């Protein structure tokens, strides 16, 4: 069966933009692939003239392939992979939260109608794809155009706009895994010719598949409600003015951002259980408001203002020991408020096209933790202290072993309050100038100024029972005194984790240039070469064990990119390819400093590089049949790891690969539209094995390759349709993360069979 997966994956790929049939179903029409407009670069260019490596998912692809969420898009896109279930993703091997979980800024951002989402909201925010007009994944640094949090790339989700034509859509989905989704949308004119609206709603109710045998119910149950409203105003008195206002409200109550399955039981793929005595939940409330105002000043100039405000409140709790014993738990509460404003001037004539813009970003985030944690008793530290106090090494080790037998872990109640504030202002530009009808110069820049402020107030309390010194020796004996000293030392370790660190304010400035050339060899073949800098700001990292704020500096990348865009046979055959090499310096990484497992913080210690390519193709054979294919390849490597003076670490990253950086990603599909309204799709995505951790010994954190096939068949009568779909058709069994020491794993979704009914008017 694995050979079938591999063969299909090598042949097909679903990441490439597939040309649509000219007989697309009502309510889901799309242009030919060479007319698809890329919005993420803010210049409204076609794919043919976009040098950035971009994968575009259209409404027709969402419909044909039963794509329900942004995670489905990740799995079908070359050089993109999800991490830990739906909690994050990598682009070209770079995790959206940083390659080692270090740093306060993200390396890639998801935008919904122009509003940036914090990473804490990705597993439960407005990333389901009902009533979405387009999804773009821009691979590689977007720092010149997007600025903050775009060193690895960005994901741009555009929802469907109102129109002056009445329309309504509905959908009901159900599956063998007890998933139920009901969706509806309606829109049309309020004031004909001037004011229109669109309302969309989606409700999901999933029972879950991981049965909690201690508390009952299912740990991964889900209940969510997504409401969205948009207004479009095109006043007759000002025919060049367009105003779009949007509001999105999401309420998600369900399981933790990723779910562990107990692997100590037989046949755990078919018997997914949890033995946690505490709930594993992730409840998120998201509110997003946007205002997109555009005014055309003439035939060549357009002035735009894009304003966004969002508030994300997440309450995330988990059982940290995964057992019926009430030993360790996690509670993290985030509240993030973000305001952005972008003022942009776009220009386009026969020779020159480009933009100038100003950008302002303000984010306030509060983070509160109330957790019960178990810190491994530091036997090495205890033994060393005993030896420095005069005990022979053998005796010190023996006493330490006896002590650790009575107190194997240090139970600590941990309270933390860590507010952060980030304020950024930027001026940017991007343009192209045609020296000849075929040869163009590409240039861009961004000047970015950031001010961030962090504070930390933590309390740590020992919640266990210290070993009784009298069990080791009589009062007054050396053993009694030694154990008493060890108890005092443990108390000191706990006390050191509770303190208030004064607020730290950091300021950063960055100039990010971009340059390149483009050549139109024919009207159907374009190549380009670009070079640009990427940037992620510095900040202050909180060390939980020491309760200190440790400053770290920005990191930078230099990215070299080659692009090829081709379309032939009247646009029925497309080929898009990118080749890249990225050099990364002053890399932000997490280091452990020796006191205990919570003695870590961010430092600038790494240098690395990555290189690879993406190739995406699509071909429409005729009105009834089209296919699409893609392949992605990336090699990542930490080249150097040099710690700042005075810092020690047990984790040397040099020589290791990035986490969740599959060397190969292959995906593909085939769409068939038969006479009489019958249609079908088959698509396959394959990912090579990945390491789920970085540093020495990462080989033990490898999870194997996996191939997943999906399909959909049904009948489309124009205004209604009925379909059957299958996800993971061959029930591929794979792990996304394996915590072997505690017999826990994040498993891939099992085979799921479902039905769908659509209505369009």
C-alpha cells in the first residue's frame, strides 16, 4: 500500500493553482489560473508576474477537494507542514514560532482580511474556510512588504466580499467520526448600486475520537461558532471610492491545541484513549474588525487605507502528567489586543508599477499562568554540593540516590503574570520598472522601528513534603545535617523561580532592502532573480527558573531566490517554480542553563542555512478533466552554535536540522466533471520523515513519513449538490509527535467517511 501512496504522490499535487472549468458550478466560479490575482504582495499582480513563491487556493479547489480548514491547505502545499496537530506550521522548514521555540515575535503570520492573528489563536481562530474567496501561502521572507513577523513567509486569507447581486449558500457536513458542520451565507444590495452586505455563519460540533477513560467524554471534543459580516459601500457621488467594512466573531470551546493519545495500550490507533484526570481544553474568543478604504486618484494611482483591530482571548488548560493522579497541570490565559493601520499609494502605468506605504502596529498582550509543575530533582547539582561540603564522591552519590528516591520530582505551584507591549512604525516601498518591453528591474525597501516592553511577576511555591532528615541519620549526625541542607537547597531553587523582574524596554531599527531582475522571454514564460533581507526583532526573554528577563537581539536572513512562471496552451498548462538559498545569522535559540528543566531563556547563538525548491504544475485537458502536481524540497542545517559569555547549555544545535522540516513534500490531485452533473476528485499528499526537536540526539525524536489520500464524489445540479467524501482513504497510521518516555503521542487523523449537501441561490 505504501508503494501506491508514493506513486500517487509523485504523480499528483494539490498545492498548485488548478485551472478551472469554464463550466464551474453556480456560486463557485473562478477565473483561469493566469488571471488569479495575488493580493499578499499588495500590488494585485497575477501569478505569472509574482516572483514570490506563492501557492494559491481558490474557491473551486476548496469545493472540489472538501478543504475545510487552513490545516488542510498546509498539508496540500509544497514545503509547508503542520506541527503538533493544528497548533502551528512550518514554511520551508521554518516554524511559525521560531525554529527552537525561541523569541517573542513570530516568523510567519496568518492574516484574515488584512488583520494579523497572534500564533496563540491559530488552532481556534477564524481559519476555517467557509465563504472564503482565496488563500495564499507566500513562501520565503516577506519582511519588505509585510514587515513584522514575516521572516519565513505569510498566509493570507481573503473572505468573500459583498456584491450587488443577491446570493445565498448553505452547506451541511457530517462524518463517521461524529463531526457535524452547518454553514450558511447570504448577501446582496441594501441600497442598489451603492451599499451591499454579506453575512456568513458556520457552526461545528465534533464529538471527538480520544476517549477519556477517567473523566468520561472525549478530550478532543469541539464546539465552535464563526460569525462574519461585511459591508461594501460604493457611493454614486464618489464613484472612485470603495469602502469595505468587516467584523468576524469566533467562539471556540474544545480540546487542547493538540491532543495526546495514550500509546501504552494495545492497538492505540483504533483505541484512542486518555487517562488525564484534569480537562484538556482550549477555549478561544476572537473578535476582528477591519476597514478597507480605497480611492482611485486617476488612471494610474490608487490610495488605500487598511485598518484592523482584533482581540483574542484564549484559556488553555491541560493535564501535564497525563495520568489519573492529580500531580501536574497547566493553565495559560492569553489576552491579546492588536491595532494596525496601513496607508498605501499604488501606481501603475506601462513602464512603472509599485507602491509606497506607511504602517503602524500596536499590540498589548497579557499572559497569566497558574500551573502545577513537577521539576526533576537535580541529582547532579546535589551530588556536587555534597562533595564540595566534604563528602567523598561515592558517599555523595549514594546520599543523592536515597534522597531522589523519596523526592524524585519537586512539585511546584507556579503563578506568572507577564505583560508585553509591541509598537512598530514602518515606511516601505516596492516597485518594478521596465527597461525594455521584456526586461524589468525589481526594487524594494522597508525601514522598521520597533519598541517593545516586557515585564514579569512570578510566584513559585513548594507543594510537596520534604524528606525527613531523621530517616537518613540521627539528629546531629553528618547525614542529618546533609539532608537538612539539601532540603534548604531545594527550597532555595523553588524560591528563586518566584520574583518580580522590572519592566524592560527595547528599541530596534531595521532597514530591509530588496532587489532583482525579471525577464519575459515570451508572453508565456517569465524568469526572475531577487535578493532580500529578512528580519525578526529582538526582545526580552523570561527565564522561569530564575524569574529574570534576559535581553536578546534581532536576527536576520539573506534570501536569494530564482523564479520561473510559465503558461501555455491558452493557459491550460501552467508551471511555476522557485529555487532559494537562505543564510540566517544571529539566530534566536533557546538554551538551558543547568539549574533545572525550567532554567532556560532565549539568546542569540545560532547561524544556519536552508536551500531548496518548489515546483507546481497544472493542466486542464478538457472541460471535464484537469490535474495538478507539486513537489517541494528543503534542506536545513544549524551551522554554528556559540553561546554568549557566561552562559552554559546542554543543548548544542550545530549540525542538527530544523524541527518539522520535511526534506520532501509531494501532493497532487485529479478533478473530473462528467456529463449530467456528476463530478469527483482524488488527491494525495506525502511528507517525508521529520524531526520533532532540534539539537543533539534529535534522531530519537524522528517521526516517519506519511501519505494521506482523500477523495470526493457527488452530483451537482447547479443550485444544489450532494457529495460523499473520504479523508485518509487508506487509513494511514502515523504520528505527528511521539513522547515515548511518557507513552504519549499526537496521532494523525484516522480514516473518515462523510457526506455533504450544498445549496446555492
